[in-house]
C-alpha cells in the first residue's frame, strides 16, 4: 500500500514541476516513482527512502543538466513586450517630429518622435521603429531601395 503514497507524491511533484518548469521537481518525481516501484516489490521503508534519495540525486546530477541544455537549444527565443516592437513598421497618423507625433503600430496608436532632430515625417509615411522610450516609439523613415538598373 506504500507504493500508492509514492505514486501520489510523484504526481504532486509532477504538477509542481509544470508550474515551475526548472526540471528539479521532475527529478524528485522520478525518484518517487522508483521508490514506489521498490515498495511494490515489498521492500522495507528504509530501502524505499534510500531508493528515492539515490535515484533523485542521480537524476539531478546526471540527467537535469543535459535536459536543461536540450530544452534551451530546442526552444526558440521570442521577443516580448516592447522589445517585440523594435524593427516593426508603423504608419504615421499625425506628423512626427523630434518632439511629438502619432503612429499606428500593430493596430495601436502610439505617441512617436523621430530618431533624428529636425526631421518631419508626414501623415501616411511608413516608418520603422528604432527603439521604445517609455510609451513613445522612436521612429525613422524606411529607406527606399530601387532594383538594380532602375532609377
């Protein structure tokens, strides 16, 4: 009957791992499953605890570093929040100067200013976000490129 307690403990540790995602509790869950297997075979409680400790330690020392490396290599980096807006294009809604203006960026209206002093970007211009300063998008005109041979 002790194997049920170990199985329950492994399930609880698995749920905690899903909330933390740092692969520590998953290793302890593996140790709990091993101890549950030993308990199912009829081993005494001290042998179950020893199995839990040894398997958990081996998993933490040997498997976790490899698994973390694999997880980091296979998961793409995704830019979020304001970092995701840098490099995107926007449309000027109100003339943008080095002091004020408005642009439409990803469906939202942002206050904006130009990256270069003295530049005025008229309404309807497509611009590129250079950086975000607080709640203001710093923008620059997108350079026009012509195909080779065209003028």
